[in-house]
C-alpha cells in the first residue's frame, strides 16, 4: 500500500479522513464545493508564481505510473539538473507499505550523494502564511524518502509560503522524529477494522469530501462534538471521566470540570448548561448572564451592518446597512458595493455618510469582524479619529450579547445556525460567506453582474438575520424580566 504526503497531512488534521480515503466507499464522497475549487486554484497560482523564479526540469510520466515516474526523476538527479518540478521518489517502509514522495521541488545543493558531488533538498510550496506543523511534517516526510534514494540525509528542507519573505527553513533534526512518530500512528490507524471515531470540527470539516457522511454518523450517535464548546481537547478530558453523552454532561457538576485542561470556572458551567439546553430543546439563561440592563433593547432607529470581504485581496468590497425606523415602521437597505477593488475607499465614505445621518442609532453587527474592519478602513484611508470614534461607540455585537447570556439548542453559534433555528431563511439557499469570496473572484474575471446581485442579496439577508436574532434576544430577556417582576 502506498502512503503519500497528502495522507500524512490530512491525518494531522483528522485521523478519520485518510482512513476513509483509503478504505471508504468513494461514491459516498461529497462533490467539491466552490471554495475548495478556489483554494485549489489559488494553490496552483502560488506554485506557478514560485516556479517563475527558477528554471526547472520536469520528469515525463503518466500519473499513477509511479515506478516509471521515479525512474524519470532519478535520471534528472543523476544529470545534476538544478531544479526538478513534480519529481517522484519511492522508499520501502515495511513489507506492507511503500512511501511515495512527490515534493513540489527538488533543489540541487553541494554535498556528497550517490549521484556525485551534489545532493538534493526538498522544497514544499504551501498556500499558508505560517510554517504550520503539518507543513513541516510533510517536508520531513519528503526528506526521509529523499535520503533513502540519494544515500544522503539533508539537514534542512524548505517551505515556500505565501508571504513576502516566503522561504522558510525546516529543522529536520526536530521534525523527522516527529514525522516518524506520526507515520507510525497513522499506520496503526490504517490497520484498524473500522474508521476512527467521528469528531465534527466545522472549520476543518466543512471542506472535507467526507463531511456529509461523518455528520450523519455524528447525528445518529448524538456525538458530543456537535455541542458548541466541545473542542477536541475538552472532549478528551470528558472521555477520561466517562462523560460521552448529552445526558451525562447535563448531569455533571461544573466543579467536576473546571480544573481540567481546556476548562475553567467560566467554561465548565456554560458547557453543562449548553448540554441541558440541547437535551431540553429550549433556550436557557447562563449561570452568569450579562445583567438585564446590559442586554440592549430597541431604539427608535436601528442600523444593522454586515460586510463581505475578499481576504486574498485584503478587500472589503461590500458594506451593507439595514436602516430600521421603528417609529415610522419603515426599513431601507443600503448596499455599498465596490465593483472593482479600487472602489473600496468610495464605499467606505458612503458608509460613513449614511451612519452619520443617524448619529444616535445603535449599529448592530454579528461578531467582531465589522468592528475591526471599520478601524482598519479608518486607518487605511486616514479618516480622522474624531469621525470614527463616535461611530464605533455605537457598535453592538449581537453575538457577544447572546453568547454571554443564553444557551441555545443549536449545533453552532454561527449566524446561520441561530437565525435558522428562529425560522429565518436566506433567499439564496446555497450562499455563504465562503461562496461569496468565490463569486466575487468570478465577477472580477467574467463581469457577470448576476454574481454581484446574488452577493448583495446574501448580504442583505445577513443584516436581516442579525435583526431577527437581536429582536429575539430582546424579547426573550424582556419576558424573563417580566416573570421576575410578577
């Protein structure tokens, strides 16, 4: 059986995924989504940018014919070419496994190898901006195979990252032992009769082609990873106490948990109440909620604010504001859209002009991104602090207000999960922030304005969903306050 660097990389992110990649029914995999395709395109573009700096040779072979691919690669290495792109190297690991290495680049360096007075080091071209452990483990994997092939072990490998100073050396004395440990663990998992236990970690899982299958398993098992706040570290601690069900967690005294790794005196009681909320299928006030007076109530005029951004361009291209006049019983949505990146300053000024028309109105948003972005844009475009400070003072983070006050019977405290629990639906069923990134890129490439219209619709619905959540929170606590006075 072949083990390649991609399997080892995925194993570090999720022990279950590479098992399914090898043993699973491939017909059960999800189709690639737009964001995954965009990431793949971005990675190719980054690789091409890095390769444009060098003159390289590439072995000629058909994909999957790895023995011929290695033969073609070794011929280039014996010739001593400076750079080899998409080389293939093989190393026997045991009777059952062969290591397949396909480094992005093999780079010639002075040294003694079986080829002569030169040797090669591996360079991995990665899309990230930081030298993550998983990247360095992959670099160590390539080097171990390379050392077997050339009879010489380099002391360093390289990562080519997506940063200004993008060449990062990998300390192989540190990372090869760690890689070998992970490789051994991985092989033990591959020899199991069944896949490892499911664990839903949405940020990591959403792009995986096994997500739907794993999510169905988690739902059928009522797995604790579906409970907000249960991280892998906390789950390990709960397992050690034989707390593996909603019922057992809901019945646990917070004092039993608060000194465990990943818990404290604030997290423990919140997690117990979260389990109780999920079991009882109703919202519950947290043990230490924000004081009633701090839960923001309605104002005569309210603004609801949401941003769409393109992170790769460091661009906030759409600032959407829903103006709700409760006295006049009117609503108006304003979509300040940058058709092209250089229009960002214009939409920033349009946003400021609008919010200053309502100098007393609270500005509701969901999570801290909008607040941080206003500070960034003010600095970027030299907006006087005196003009921005009063605006920021009116910002109210609905997410913070809610998560510090109440536990909901939801699997996530993302805006979509909460608003849909309240019965709100987006007009664009498949839209998401990630898809809007893809759609804006497509707009810049194709000029298809229907893509912008979909993004604007999605952004407006985000503002309206924020309003729905905020109004529910106000009404919920008003009802609780009335009960206390009764």
